[in-house]
């Protein structure tokens, strides 16, 4: 798992000073987005090795 410092670029893009949430929701969301990006990369590699392809969506962050 990446540290909060490693995810800081993502956190900076999605942070909101007005959030009333009592947990570190920004960090949690950054972790989720990072994992999804890793899964997308792995899926692309698998598709490439099988000779198939799916439509790639744009990054959300």
C-alpha cells in the first residue's frame, strides 16, 4: 500500500477544504483511485497478451 505522501498528487487534485467528513476521505479515495489505475494497467497487459482490446476510458484524475 502506498503512503499518503506518495499519493499526494492525487490528493491535491481531489481535496476539498469544505468537507464536513470526520475521516480522511480524500486519502481513502486516493487509495481507491490508485488501485483502480493499477487494475486497469494489469487488465490492459492481459488483453495485450491475449490479442484482445477493450475501449480505454479517460483518466478521472
